[in-house]
C-alpha cells in the first residue's frame, strides 16, 4: 500500500496544501512547529478519523476557520482509492459533514465515517490501534511497546498477525461446548427422572394386579349369569299367573259392562216410550189449533175481500194496493207543493202590500214637512218685505237733505274737499294778515317810543327831520287797513267753517244712502229666492200626496190578491188531508193482508209439525223394537258368563304371582350389587391398563432420551476437541511467530545497535522481552538508556512489520512505514545505522517510508524531500518538494540544530 497524494484545506496550520507522495523514502523536513507532524496526522486522520488521534475534531480545524477538508489518495493491491472528509463548525461543535471513500472500481463506495473506517480497517487488515502499533510510530511514543505488559503486547501482536481470529474461534468452540454441556446436563437429569419414574411404576407390578382383577371379574360375571337365568324363570311364572288373573279380570269386567248395558237399554226403552206418548198428545193439540186457525182465516178473507187465501191471489191484491199507494203519494206530493207555492205567493203579495202602504205613509209625512217649510219661508218673506219698505222711507229723507244744496247725491265727498280747501286758504290769509299786522303795530310802537326819546326810530339819529318819522303816519294807516282786512277775513273763516260742517253732514248722508242701497239689493234678492222656494215646496208636497194616493191604491190591490191566493192554498191543503187519510186506509188494508198471510203460514206450519211428529213417533217405535232384540242377546251372554267363573283357579294363580314377585325383588337387589362390583372391577382394570401403557411410553421416551444423551456426549467430545485444536493451533502459530519475531528482532537490533555489551534479545512464548548482556546477565528492556530504548523499539517495530510483510499470505497490507522524529535520542553513529535499517526495510518489501526528521543523514537517504515551512506572521504552513534532496541537505536551516542532538 502507498499514499499517492494528500490535500488539506484548513487542516491545523494548513490553509490549502496539496502534496504528491511517491514510493521510496520521503523525508519531511522543517523547523519546530512548522507542521510536519500535522501532515502525518492528516494522512492518519484521513484513514481512520479523529477517534484514533489524541485530539478532538475541533483540533483538526484551523483555528478561526469554519470548515476543513482532508483528501487522501492511495493505492492498494493494484487499486486506487480516494478518501475525503469534510468538517464543519456548528457553533461550539465540529461535525463531520462528509466522509466518503471511492475507488476506481465503481462498485466500491462508502459513505459515512463508520463505514469508511470499517472498510479501511478491513482493507489494511488493521484497525487504528494496530496501525499505530505497527506502521505509524508517533513522536514520543517510542517506549510504548517496551512499557506494555506482555499480555498487551501479546494482544497487539496476535491482533496484527490475525491470531486473534483463532482465539475467537476457540472461544466460539468453547461456548458451543458449554452450550452442549448444559443441554447434556439437562437431558441427563431428565433421563434420571424418567428412570426413577419407571422404577416406581415397575415396583407396583401392574401386570400381577391386572391378572388378579381379571379373575375376580370373571367370577362376578359367572354369578351374574346364574342369577339372570333364575330371574328369567321367576318372570315366566309371574307372567303365567298374571295372564290367568288378567283373563279372570276381563271376564268380570265384561260381565259388569253387560249388566250395565242391560240396565241402560231397559231405561232407554222406557224413556223413549214415554216420549212417544208425549208426542201423541202434542199432535192432538196441534190438530185443535189447525181447526181454530182455519176458522180465523175464513173470517179474515171476508175482510180483505178475497175469496181464496192462496199466495197468488194475495200477491195480486198486494200489488194493486201498492199501485194505488204510488198514485196517492204522487197526488199528495203535487198537492203539497201547490199548497206551499200558493202560501208563498200569498205571503209575497202581503209583503208587497205592506211595503206599498209604508211607502205611501212616508210620502205623506214628507209632504207635511214640505208644507211646514213653505209656511216658515212665507213668514221670512213678509219680514223681508217690511224691512225693504222701511229702508225706502229712510232713503227718501236722506235724499231730501240734498235739495237745497249745490251738489247732488254722489258728489258730496268731492264737495267736502273743495270746501275744506277754501277754508284752509282763508285761514292762511288770516295768519299772513295777522303777521303783517303785528309787524306794522310793532314798527308803529317803535317809532312812537323813538319819537318820545327824540331819536329816529330807524337810524337812531335825532328825529328832527328824520325821514323815518315821516313814515309813521303811513304805518298807522297801514295798521288800520290791516285790522279791517283781518276782520273781513275772520268773517270769511266763519262762513267757510259752516260750509265745511254742512259738507260733512252731506257726506254722512251720502254714505248712509249707499248702505241702504246695498241692504235693499240684498233684501230684494232674498225676497225673490224665498218666493221661488215657497212655490217649489208647495208643488213638491202636492206631487208627493198624489204618489201616496197611488201607492195606497196599489197596496189595496195586493192585499186582495194575497187573500185570494191564501184561500186557494187552504183548499189545496184540504185535498192533502184527504189524500193522507187515503194512505192510512191503504196501510190498514195491507195490514189485513199481512194478517191473512200470517194466519195461512201458521196453519201450514202446524200441519207440517203434525207430520214431523208422526214420523218421529214411528222412528222411536222402530228403534225400541231393535233395542229389545239387542237386550235379549245381552241377557243370554250375561247368563253364560256368570256360569263360566272358576274361583279356585284364580286363588292358586294369585299365590304363585306373590311368590314370583318376592323372588324377583330379591334377585334384582343381588344383581344390582354384582353389577356395581363389576363396574368397579372394570374401572380398576382400565386404570391398571393405563398405568401399563404409560409405563410403556415412559420406557420409549427414556430410550429416545438415552440415545439423545449419547449423541450429545459425542458432540460435546467433538467441541472439546475443536476448542483444544484452535488453542493448540494458536499456540503453535504464536510459537512459530514468536520464534520468527525473536529472530528478526535480533537481526534488526544487531543491525542498528550491534555492539559488545549485548549478546541477544529473548522473546519467550509469553511475549516477555529480555535483553541478555555479553556476560549472560539478563536485563529488563526498561533498564536500557533512552537511545537504546528508541533503537530497541524501532527494531521491535520493524521486526513486527517484517513479520507482517512476510508472514501473511496474499496481498501483504504493509502500509507506509511512518516514523516521526525517530532520531531524537540517537547519536550520529546510530543515525546512520537507522539509515541502514530503513534501506533494509525497503529490501523487505516496504514500498513507502515517510520520515519526519531534521537529521542530515536521513535527509541524504531520502528519495524525496519535502520541506515544511510556516509563515511566522500568518502562522500558516506550506509544503514544498525539494527538487534534489542531496542538495537540500547542505542547506539545512540553522535553527534545526537543537533538534539534532540529544
Ligand atoms: N487547529 C490548529 N489551527 C492552527 N494551527 C494549529 C492548529 N493545531 C496546531 N496548530 C499549529 O501547528 C503547529 C504544530 O505543528 P506540528 O506539531 O505538526 O509541528 P512539527 O513541525 O511537527 O514540530 P516539531 O518539529 O516541534 O515536532 C503548531 O505551531 C501549532 O500552533
Ligand atoms: Zn514535530
């Protein structure tokens, strides 16, 4: 097997790295912490997942990254595989989101961490632990195998060499043996149980018991047979006695019956004779009645006027009566309906007459009302005519007022207005003249005062020669003139005022005339209206009275007609009564006919009865004759029987019956006891037979069980052998392995640490390791120095690896040998030995070796050199294949020196 390529994304310090790996020795080189170990861990993680590593999934994902991916391509047994794992962070947790394995064979595909891990473990024939123990020597784990206890070591190595399988098989065989053993134990127990049960049953000796019971049973059977024969004989004699007695009894019964029969017959004959006599009497009675009925019938025939009582004549008579009745009924119906019709007519006429009379009455009342109304209207008319005359007189007076006036009626208002204006004009003139007068008077007074003072009244200058004083006279004249004018004017005012007063009186009169005229007009209209109303009312009253007269005449006529119809109805009702009487007569005639018929029927019946009774009497006589014969026969048989009874024979039969019954009772009891005994014996025999049968079947079961136990013993032996065989085989193989391993270990150790101090290493069957010094002293490997221990461990691992490579047939799984810092504790001499070892391992068939180392010498031995570097600022690692490893060894980084030595 070999790794071809590893690709990392966000795995530990790697952001994105893709590294191809080839066959041969690859040395991975770099400073401390640059990420070398992480690269190897990635390969291991790809194969087995995180379970096999110390850390958790979280340690795999680069700090701060959300997801991570690791892919590994590898080749095994000529087939390529590709594993891919993806991790994702979910909050605090990291989960594997993808885990697949594919191959160039399409059929091979695994999905899911568990399937992939199982597939890899199966393919490489080692699980993660085995891989770590054998192929992947992790940094600092050099002492693991040395420190392990022999048992741990044994488990590791057995596991690697698949010896574990044999142990598994041995254990399975062991389990099978235990299982068989348990079943065997159970079956043996069961077998013992069966045997003890069989013994128990045999001890009872059921066959002997059966024999005894069967002989008892045959004795009982014999007795039963004997008794049954005796019983039969007794039954026979009982039977004979019984038949004698029965016969006797029969005869006695027959006799009794006969005697009773004879008695019965005698009684019956007597009774029937009496009956015959009674019947004879009855016939006599009936004959008398027939005579009577014939007499009555003759009388009735006379009544109904029929000669003969024969049914046809009677029926014809009845038919005639019926026809007559139909006629009468028809007439009656007609008469009744006519009478009803006439009554109705009469009533209707009566009603009409009443109606006409009441209407005439109404009309007369209405005419009286109209007359009263006309009377009232005439009074009103008179009143109105009086008012009219009054107002005509008043008007004449008022019109007379205008006679001496300059105006006519109708001009008064206009006249009043002109008179008023004339008054107003005069009054205005009076006011004007009064004012002028006052002014003239005051200027006169002023001039007079001034004159007294000597001053001009106008200019206040000295009046002497004043122009104004000259005017004083004129003014005095003027005052006088004005006083005259005013007096005149006042007279005129008086005149005009009188004019106005008169004019106002005229206006009043004129208004009153207008009112009177209006009233007169109304009165004249009212008078005309009343006159026509009176005339109309009187006319209508006359008409109504005429109509009332007519209606009264009409009522008189109707009343007469009603009386006529009522009279007719009475006549018809008399006819009805007559017809009803005729109907009653018809009924009577029919009743008479019924009586005739009844009389005739009674007569017929009586005759029939007489005939019937005669027949019955003859019958009774016949039957009694028969009975008498029968009676004679019975009497002679009775006499015979009385003679035949033998009392002695009857007594002896009775005795023998008693003794037979006595014996039968006893023998029945004895037989019952015997039957009981027999049943008991039979059931006991049945039980014993069952026991015997059970015993047989128990024996059969026991035999079968014994055979099964024998088989199981054989199987048990076989499983024991198988278990031992697997144990032996493993021991044998282990011994062979231990021998090979010891040899290889010695060879390898010799190669890497050959010196004078140690002679050889011993690996015993229990995987105990002992190192022997040259002087033969044994040494516990733990006592070795650090470097020695590293070499010892390497040797052991390489030996195991060799054994694995050589010891397993078919495709050796041999994964790459991975060494992480194997040189840590080694001095330079041993480092070169290690290089030799590596070379040798290749010779043993290890195709790929991956070494993490700083050592130049190992670098020199590399076919491929991979340099790992970490960027100190970003803390991210990168890998780089160095083209020529031999060159690179010279350019070894200085910082690595401290790693080189111990
Ligand atoms: N999950 C992680 N995320 C980021 N860096 C990590 C993570 N886990 C480990 N590292 C870093 O990877 C480095 C460890 O790498 P590794 O052990 O492979 O180094 P090395 O080359 O083998 O060193 P040495 O020579 O000392 O053995 C450390 O520097 C560590 O800080
Ligand atoms: Zn390291």
